[in-house]
């Protein structure tokens, strides 16, 4: 199977979807090509309900040495646990010690924005997973240096780099489903940052410096996820009997990604050679409307869940003085049109590892209901 990685970017002037077509060299047994002639991008979950962990012997990837996970946030922690359950040697790398650490997992403190520190943390790595993130209001400044550190570690060790991305780099699609063949045509600051970071990974792979696999997910939710569209402002408020906050149209179709599913997908990308040198959309719960998700949530909390919508003009106005609101306003297009992540490529290759929405919501409610400090 010939793989493709998106490599059309909005640098310089405006770039229209469909411009340019530049073939590139073969990398190993799989091709990395730019696609300009076709439309080409958040924990402590313990109940993944995504079926048994993928077998470590899948494909031909070597799994006998250390799998290094950079980042112990929502996805990183879930991935560390997933890999450990597969019987792999796992090392977690983060600036601060995680609150919980799965038995048998090694932890190293490192400032990954320092390439040398990142390289030292990756000694004897066979697989490297990039699950780092930066504060939402400081994405363009703080996120790229973190990726540069991880990329340096992958180059120095020769380990396969599996990188988690979001879908900001695609930009608005007019409601068309997002597939891996969409060009990166972002129109926002965060989106252009994401696209530039992707281009850096692709450039390193095309030059033969690293091997990569990219996994992309939509808006995160799940145990431990508080700062997201389906986070504290939805689950905690619903449990408290309050209206939930939502920006945009709740009756539009919208894909949400469940953290344990993201971890399961990344683990597969790291242990199956078919994933190398390609972009993959990671499967999750079935896509429906946000209102449909809230109806499922209402069934779990035992009462109707109302919505308190925030007008876009108000969000924009608040953004003039509040960096977080400014960031939300910038990305609000995702809730003004259908937002559908097509995961057909992944599921047709590796199988569907997604959790049904009803089970994912129930697990998330259970975490919010029982987390430390929760109202009884």
C-alpha cells in the first residue's frame, strides 16, 4: 500500500485547495508524496472499552526495546497505560512527575524544549510517541520548540516517531468530511502553527532523517479531560443540574474523539509497519450532533441538559481582553459547519477500535461524578 502525507501549506500568498503537485522520494518500502491535486491536522482513563489491546507482534515493527512517550497529559497517560498493558517496556517523559504512573513504567523528568534533554530521555528507544501539548493561549510560541526536541530525539536514536496531531491544520472545509488527503489550508494562527509543525515532520521524513506516522484526532473528551469543548463546562455543569456552555450550532454533525480510543489508535500506529510514513485519522465514537451527545448525557445524569449558547459576537468581544476567549473565537468555525472526521482509512486497515458514544459518555460521567472534590 502506498501512503501519502499531506504537504500543501498556506505559506506566502493564499493557497487554493488543489494547487501544486510535487512528487517526492520513496522512503523505505512506502512512498511519501505531497498531494496538491486532491483535497487532503486532550487524563487518567482506566476503562477504555476499546477491546483487547493490540498485539505487540502486529506487523513487522521491532517492539523489544523501549517505547518512549513524551507527555503525560490526557492522551499521554492513557497511551502509557495502554502500552504497558501490551507488555512493552515503557518510559514516560515530562517536565513534572505525573500524579499517577502505571506499575512498571519508568519516568524521566526533562524539559523537552531543550533538544539535548529530549535526546537523553530517549536512550535505547525503538518507538517515540509525541503526545505533548502547550497552553492553549501560548500555542504558537511554546508548542513548536517541544516538537523540535522530540524530532531531535527521533533523529538521534533512529526510533520511529508517532506524532499525535489535531485537525486545526485543515482549516474550514465547508462542511465536507475531513480525510487524510485534504491539503493543509488553515486560516487561523493555531491552524497555521499546526500546519507548519506537520511540514517540519514531513520534511524530516522526506530527507530520510526520520521515520514517522501521524495520528490525528478531533475534539477530546473522557476521564480527566476538563479543558475542552466536552469538558468541565459540559459534564460538570450537567451533573450539577446547570445549563452547559456551548459555542456554535449544536444541531450540526460534529466528531468528538474519546481519549482511550486515541491511545489505542496511537499504540497501533507504533506497532504495525503499515502505519509508517502515512497520516491516519484515529477512530472513536460514532459521529452525530452535539445535541445528540447531550441527549445521551441527559440519560446518564437523570435529567434534561439545557444549553447556554454564547453568541459569536460576544465571544469575539470578550476575546479582546481575554486570551482564552480569543482562542475560542478564532477556532469557532469548527462549530459553524459540519465537522466530520472520516476514519475509513484507519478502520479499513486496522479495524474499528472506537468506543460507542453511549459507553464513552457513561465512563466520562462516572469520572466526573467520582473525581476528588466532586459534589456528593
